[in-house]
C-alpha cells in the first residue's frame, strides 16, 4: 500500500493543468493518500483541515494546523472565501513543497524544518486561490508565482516591519543574477529553471504587483484580486485577465503599465546627474536631476524623502520621461535626500545600496578560484567541483593579482596567501565551514568570496547548502547546521548626504602650538604631515619634535624620506660614526627623494645632536616604481620578499581619495590606476610595518612619524594600518598651505596647521641639467644667466671633480654643494671635448 501511496503523489506532482488535476482528484484518491499515514484533523468554520504524517507526531501536526488556520483567516479577508471545502497537508518522500487543489505536499526532508510554516506554507496556501482554483493559462506567462510570492512571502516580512528589506532583497537578487544568464520578460516565464528565472518570475513579478498596489491603493488592489479570484474560479487566466480585473475595479486604463512591465525585459535604471541646494526667500530650494539610463523609459511615481533639521517630508514625483528634473522647497536646512527609501520601485540598485552577497558570485562563469598549495588535498572536493564547471582554478603560487581587476575571486582557505594580501586578515572564521563575501577593492562590480573549511567532511556537509543562501554576505555552519547568516550594511535607498562639515584650525600667531603639544604629549605615536616643499610645515615638525623632546627624552623619529635598506647608515650617522655627507651618500638621499635636503636638515641635525634615533620607514623606490608602472605581478621572487605580509584594501574612502590624486597627476602619464593604487597601499603598509617594528624595538619610546599629509589624513594610510597591528594611542597633526587645500572634513586629523607658503633656505646651484655617464656627470643643458653659463661651462662638458672631491654620480655634486654659500667660489675639474682632442680644465664658478 505504501507503494500505491507514493505513486499517487508522483502522479499529482507531474500533472500540470487545473482540469487534469481536478479530474484526477475527483476520483477516490483520498483513501490512497491516507492509508498507512497518521491523520490529524481540525476545522475552521466550514473548512476541514487535515494533516497526514508518516510518523505519529501530534506536536508537529498541531503546529501545521494552527498556522494553517491563522493564514486562512488572514487570506480570506484579503482574497475572499477559500475556494475549497477542505485543505490537506501531506508528507511525501520527494523533497518538494507544492500545492494542488485541496492538497499541499511537503517532502519529509522539508516538512520538519522549523521555518517552513512561516515561509513555504503560506506561499502554498495562496496557491490554493491562484494556481489551483484559478489556473495559469499556457498563453502569456505564469503570473501565479509572483502573486503568491507577493501575497505570502512578502506579506510575512511586511507584517514584521521588514517589507522594504524584503523588496530590496528581490532587487539585489535580480541585479546579481541578471549578469549570468539570458533574461526574459514576464510574458515568457513559465517555471523556475535557475536563479535568474526565479529572480524574474518570482521577484520581478512580485514587485510588479507591489507597484500596482502602490498605484491603486490597498482597497482597490485587494478588491480587484477578490473579483479576479471569483470570476476565474475553475478557469485558466493570463496576465491580460488580471489587467482587465484591475482596470474594471479601478475604472482606469492600465495598458501602459502592463505592456511595459509584462512584455519588456529589464528594470528602471536611475542615474544621478546633479544636486544643488540654494537658500532663497526664507526657504531652501532643492534641485535634483536624474536620468533613466536603461533601454526602456518607464512612467512611474518616484518616492522621495527629504530629511531636514526640522524633521522629514515625503514627496511623490510623477515621472514620464527619461530626464527627471525635481524642484522642491523646504523650510528648514536639508540634511539628506533619499530616493525610493522603501524600495517601492523595481529598479537597479546603485553601488552604495549593494552589499557583497553570495548571489554576486554564485553563478558567475567568469570567476577565478584560487586554492592554497599546502592545503590542496583538503579543498580537493571544491577544486574538482569548479574544474568540472570550466571555472579557472589556480594554486596560490600561480595566481596573478591582475585577475582582481576583471574577475570575482573565490579564495579557498582563510590562510591562503592571496587572502592575506587581498583582504588583510579581515577573514575571521567560525564553525567548521565558513563563508564570507567582500567587495573587490579593484573592481566595484565584482566581489571576493572566501570559503574556509576544517575538513573534507565539513565541505561535503555544508557546501551544497549555500545555494539557498544567496542573499547573505556571511555564513557559518557547524556539523552541517547553519549557525550564522549575516548581510553587510549598505545604503537604504539612493542617499544624497548634504551634511558636509568643513573646518580648519588656524593657530594664532606665536600661539597655540604649545596647546597642541600638551594635547599629544601622551600619545604613543604622533603623526605629523607635510606638504613636502613647504618649509613652514617642516618648521612646525621641528618645533613639535623639539618641544616633545623637552617633555620626554625617550622619543624616536620615523621618516618617510629614507628607505629601509639604508637604516644602518642612519644609525651610524646618529651615533657619530659617519658624517652628514657620508650619510647622504650612503643612503642615496638625492637619488631616492627628490625634495631639497634643507627642508629636513634642521630635524636631522637636531636628532644627531640629541642622539634621537631616526628610522627609515619607506620601501625601496624601485619596487614602488615597478608596481606603479607594471603592477604587483611584475615583481620577482626577491622583490616580493620585501613586501609587507598584509595589505589592507578595506577603505573605499581612501581608494576614492587616491583616485582623485591619480586623476589630477598620474593619469596624464598613461598609468593604470589599479597599479598606482597598489603601489600606494604597499607604500603605506611598509611604513606602517616600520612603525610597528619601531614600537616593538623601543617599547617605552614615543614615536614621531613624519610623512606627507596624504599618508596620514583621516588615518587612512599609515595610522589605521599601525592600529590594526598594535592597539596604541595616537594623534594626527596635519598641515595645509595657503593657496592649496583649505577645506577639511572633520575627521581629517586631530589638529590642522594652516600656514603661508615658505621656501626653504636657499641652496646654491650651478644652473645646469646633468646626467650620470662613465667617468662623471655630463652637462645636458646650461640655464641662461646662471653661474655655469657665466663661468663658460657648456653642454657636453664632463664634470669629474668639485673642490678636489671626485664626482662619480649626481649626488656627489649635490652633497658637495650643500654647505656652499651664495657668492662663494668652487672649482670644477671638467673634461671638454672638441673635434681634435679632449682636454681637462679647472673651471672657477662663482655661485
């Protein structure tokens, strides 16, 4: 008899039309369904409710009966009388949840899941009205799945106050899945075959019903549905029949609405173009310009919220063209403007609304998978799984970071070296199977997903379940059971923040540098920024160092201007073992730092006089230049060893700031922003690593860091990276130049000194352009009216010595001119060439 029981259920499952299912069920099949099953009965008014389970589980049956009664009461208020005299909920072996006239079937693997009574059960009960009593016409698309999704799944979320969140989830599903398949219009949807057809046939369709409800109002919307259920009971219906019912009840034409949303692919695509706020005539005039940038121009009402100092005000803007020009007047200062804050439109979300989700990578045929060489066997099931699907799979030793620019990346193992570089220790696994999705720092349209597992068994128990969790950012499982599911924060609606808080600190003349020093004296690290060429900033740095040293002799100075391989020569200089000139020669200062040494000379000489250690913070310039030009993958094995072990790409604000810098300067050189971005991150991380090592080496010392303002502002560069590794107190002192950047967001620094532009002490110059050649340096050009021209130096002359000191490189010349004064005479030994012979001369030059 069991065999007959399950055969009946199988036949039920494959029958499609209402008439065929009705005919089948009109026969005496109830005895076949109930034999050898445990039955539990109840009634609601005249409706018989019966639950059939394969085991005697009265508590489970009671749970289904109570929820069913609750839903029937609610849905009858909205949709009219239940179309049948009975409703049977039956357990079957097949892992299904499906509705037929008077019957709802749940598989054994499904019916005992605790959430089914709040998700699948109401959905299938709605299908008793729409899909069973009113069948779906084979012509024009399946409307019933979207309607059941809206009336059940969406309504359950709406009753809990999560309607907007649910609708946003539908939009995100559609946005992520539409990239990986062939989209269809609703009129072509018949059944779910993959994630994209679900996102269209269930999600988009549900949003169409929501937009219709918002347009008509609740009373008209549900009255039309009741008429539709009554008029088409026992019949098949299509989208056009739904349209007719809504038009008759609302007494309005919905031709355009149904034509575009049912027959056209796509969604509303809004592109912000301009926003301005003006104070006029005692109020604030807000002008917002948007554009519909998709293939279809839709007509709709655009919800908009304005948040002012006095409260909130909602607007509905009629949109009937691709250009949207919104003009509003509010009495109080506007703080924020939010477009579609409740997700009442079926539209593509903008970047700031999109958290990194599993759905963004799950079906991506273009993703790249990278596994750790040393854990290849543990992740073998996933390696083989993706290889069978023609996904590119690489060991970490063969992975090229250029892939981040074009692809979503799946990283297997939180210990994968690629994870340490790309995600900088942001992966914190819990459970025995953990998954987290991150924004791809080099491509905002792609993501990075990390899967971390403790064994092959945990992969087998948990991996194949993640297909049901596409709307989440983070998942964790323990022994196959889900223990964590989270979604990262993102904007709710299209948000325009008007709360720019700008300020600048202009210390009084002769004044409050003492106040600043008192405020920062107990910080373990003090970051002091600079515009490299403004000598006033270096005066401030020196004065702060001098005053801090007076309060605490145990200080250390870290300097961006020196590179780590040359640290021994700085130590030798501070200890008095070598001279300043020898230090400059050995550290290759003039080759590696383009700015005048006189800018820093006071600080460096003060450090030597007081025995204050100077720490070279920077990485070798050759590495930065190579990455900036050719990318991180161009580095050889020895060069990679010099990189910091972790590189954080977490801050999107810092990335945006660097992009502004790049667009103003480096873009003109034909460089790649991604390469420039990586080079800046490695620059920052190396200096942060140097600071951390200094903190460890001098555990009681205060560390003072001198670097460009860009490396310390907002703590984006060095400070946050030090803080990540050592939780120490710090202060940031930024500097600004008159005529330069003079507006600052409130978080840029603890203090900002604003100064006039000041040139450094003059350095005597010969007035020539030179290059290094064999035997010395050759003059390439002589400036007019320069000391060189006046002394008879010419293009092509080879300078071999200055005041008896050999010149083998450019820095020899600069070092030997360092202490010269204007008007002083120097003697150059120069080789001059002619057609007949070369001659060496001693040339006197008055500086």
